[in-house]
């Protein structure tokens, strides 16, 4: 099957409305997702981002308005046709959605076992290659319960791309991860997008991630896209809803980016060591932690000073 042409949008939403009872979630929303690019959708919690993501693959249909996927209006075709279109699009869930009773390899290979005639050895070879690329070569036979959060995110990413989809929808892919692992997962998303020629739609409120990932960033507020454009354009927007979102979402990490520039432009503030009080807030001595056979903390000694 030929891929969708790069000069046509892969997803289009035009004046879309959606309510659940009296709760209006989307109120005349319009958005275009460019093929081969990364579109980041940001907004406050409860603004309808996850509903919007489900609408993009036809799991939720609009009350009014038009949603097109690969040029087909989703509300005007049969569920069978929507299912066929969904085979060209996959989703990475916020909570991983791994199957606890299956090994990592079985989780990743599951879509191929269910939807193709590939033989098990072929699937296993493909899975091993993906695990190598995602720097998890030893996870093949392990269970999800043995994995850390960052490892589960990578397994979910591998399962999403194993079918070679044209579009991947990410629902908060870095939620719950520390800043170092967030940057690592962001770089993996960029790498897999380039290697598999994927169009990405990413729901994220992490501004450091959005800066790294977005070709286009859209801000969702009051059921509408209130602004969209390059990351820097959105950050400079004077729209009151955008200013309120930026003020609540900018994190300390934004001050530590390439070249020493802070998120708002100019030099990042110089770091000053905190005073060293006689009694620290917390002290960790000889800390070890394992997830199954994975020994992640190996004798940590750490003092946390006040302020």
C-alpha cells in the first residue's frame, strides 16, 4: 500500500463539536496535521486533548463538524472502513497499556501476530531489532512487571511502530518520567519518526519536550485551538489563554537548553549552590533498587540540603 502523499494533510478537523451530556469538550475546533511532521497539542488538564486524539482515529465521532483521516470523512464511512484506516495509524497510551501476562517480545509482536501472516521467527527478528534500536536488548524475555517506567515507555513505542504505521498518536508519552529519561524518550521518538517516516501527533504539556519535538504546536483551550505554529511563535503569542497555559506549564528544565539560552530568550540564569546547612532535609545511604533482574540503583549515597 502506497503511503499518503506528503503534500496533503493526513488528518483534518473542521469546526468540530463534541459534548458529553452538558459537558462541552470541543466547541468548533479546527486543526490540520501535516504529513511527515510532528504536531504537538498542548493544553490544561481536562481541556479535551485525549478526546481530540481519539477523534483522530475514529474511536470517538463528532456531534457536528468534519474529521478526515487519509482523506476519508470518518463519520460518513462504515465501522469496517474505519477499522481498515486504523491499521495505518497506531497509538502510544499514557499508561503503556502493556499486557501483563505477556513477555516484552510478545507485547511488541502482538499486532503482527493478530493482523498479519508473518511467521513467528520473522516477528521475533523484527522485535529484536527494535529492542536494539531502543537500547533494550536484554528485555526480550522479561515481563512488564520487571521494567521501570522509562523501559515500559520504550516497549510501548516499539509495539506502536512494529507494524510500520504511517501515523502514531502519542498520549502524554513522557508523563511520570524524570527529566533525563524524558529527553531520552523524546530523542527516541525523533529517531523512530525519521527511520519509519512517521507522522506524529503528540499530546503533551511538558514544554521542554514540546520545544524539542514540535514542527507545529497547537494550544487547546475552551474547546478550540486558540493558536498554532512553530514553538517559538506559540510561546510569543499574546493570546490570554496561551499566556495562562505557558505560565502554568513552563518548567525549570526550560532554562537548561542548548547554548545556555532560557526559554524566553536571553541567557539562562547562573546557577548558585544552595547554602550547606548543618542538618539536611533528607539523606540517602546505600540505596539499592531492583525491578526483577534489572538492578537500577546500586548503592546510592545522596544528601538533600535545604532550599
